[in-house]
C-alpha cells in the first residue's frame, strides 16, 4: 500500500541544545521542508522520563521551539508543536505497549545507558520510551524520520511495532478498508557527515545535553568567545591532519572535528582533507571556529529575540498542536476500530 509521504521528528526539551542536535537533526529538518510535509515536535513527554524541574521545563520547551524557528523551520507551512498538547501520542503509546514485546525493549541500548547501574530505580517511562516514540511517528503515519545515528535502534523498533500491528490485525485492517497495511514501515533518514557528533573532551562519547561538562559541547546559546575557547581546548592528538579519510582511523577526536567542519561546509570529510590535509590542529581549529561562529552567531541572535516573547511562542505551539491533533485523532479513531474498541 502507498502511504502519503510525510516527515516527523522530535527533540527533547532537556536543556543545552547542542551542535549534535543541530547538525544531526535540525539542519536536516530544515532541508526536508522543501520536498515534504513536515511535523516537528518538542517531545516534552519524553523529557519527563527523567526528572525535570517544573520551573525549568516550560523554558526548555520554549527554547527548543525558538531554536526550530531560528534555524529556519517555518511554523506556518509546516507544523511545530509540543507533544503533551496532543493526547493521542500517549493514547497510541498505550496500544503499542501492548504490541511491543518485553524482549524487544530489553535490547534497547539507550535505556541501558540512561538507566546506568541503578536500573531498578529508573522510571517505567524511560523503559517504555521507544513505544512512545513509535506512537509519535505513527500517529501521523509518517514515512520519513530524520534523526541522529543514536536513534537508529529506536526507529527499527518503530518499524517492528508497525509490522506486528499490521500482521496481528491484518484481517481487521482489511475489513475496515485500509487494504493490506495500516501503518507504514518508516524510513530512517540518517545522512551526512555529522550523524554522530562526539564530545569535545572524549571522541568516543556522543556529544550530549546531559554531559556534566559544558566544555564537552557547543550549545546553540554559546557566545562567540565560548565557541572559540571550547574548540581551542577540544581534545586532539599531536599529528597534523591526514590527506585522506583512511588516515582518520583510530583518531576519533580528529575524525569528529573534520566531520563537524564538513557538515558546516556542506562538504565531505574526504573533500575537507583534500583541501586541509597536512594542516596542524591550531590552523584547522581556527578555520573551524570561523565556520562555527558564522553559523551559530545568527541563530543565537534570532533565538534570543524569539525568547523575549514567550506568548508568541506559546501561540505557535497552540496552533501547531491544533493542526497536529486533527491528523492524530483520525489515526487514533481508525486504530480503535481496528483493535475493536467501542467508540462514539
Ligand atoms: P538527551 O541526552 O536528553 O537524550 P540528546 O542530546 O540526545 O539529549 P535528543 O532530544 O534526545 O537530544 O535528540 C534530538 C535529536 O538530536 C535526535 O534526532 C538525535 O538523534 C540527535 N542527536 C542527539 N545527539 C546527537 C549527536 N551527538 N550527534 C548527532 N545527532 C544527535
Ligand atoms: Mg537523546
């Protein structure tokens, strides 16, 4: 069955929006607007799977919203909203909790990483997170989901859930006029040179909002001096840049910085090394700082300007939620009919 092409993705309002979120996700969100109908969500229900201070959470929700807009997403042509304003996400997630198997969730590496050693004390929500993520996507029957590399496993789970739902209810799906499948098997869009931006302090760890060290990441709110300082202090090795990509093997910090540079220059690591191979890190870092400041500076300015008017941002979220709800409600009604839940 052919599904209407539609893009969905989300970012958690957990604070410290960083270069990884920008290059791995938001830049792609912006590009996809030209060719697809896009729905971009501030996933606040995902955020509360770990403790969020209720005084800070609304500020973080508005900050991600403002960042979407500052980076170039158009809330009039597409949809920007926060997840908790569309109840169908949580409702569909419950159905998916009953579709997904415990064995599937037990394999999720993000849960293992985030729960850490004290797994017994992690929230049930953190464990069930991938089922909610599947609901986010499938409430809109989205066909394409741009994400960073770290979300690949969760997207595969969303496909497994869609497939099992389509199989388990095949007869009912056909009887309700949806041909051979109700949910699409969503395509992950994980592309470009910066699908996994690494920490500036340790090239083997993902750049992350939750890293205790602010030096490990470039935040979208960092000023030019902070950006320059963090890059100058970023861990490297003593060798100059290689001339070919193969020379980056075993040099995770060098590979990371070259990947960031390539993403900012709309290029590839191979092209960057063709041009800058042989350079010392001091020179390469100076060029990288120029690119970063040139890109993040204007976004930061726009972000700050938007945040001065929280009522305007809340209005955008309310409007986006109203439009998202229309689509999600239709899906949820169909799901109820397919599953056999009586409704009015
Ligand atoms: P948290 O630590 O709270 O999970 P996060 O930095 O992982 O925060 P998310 O809101 O979970 O951010 O993810 C938003 C998007 O950013 C996702 O598509 C995710 O794959 C992408 N992303 C997150 N970190 C990176 C990274 N280091 N490099 C590339 N993409 C990333
Ligand atoms: Mg994450």
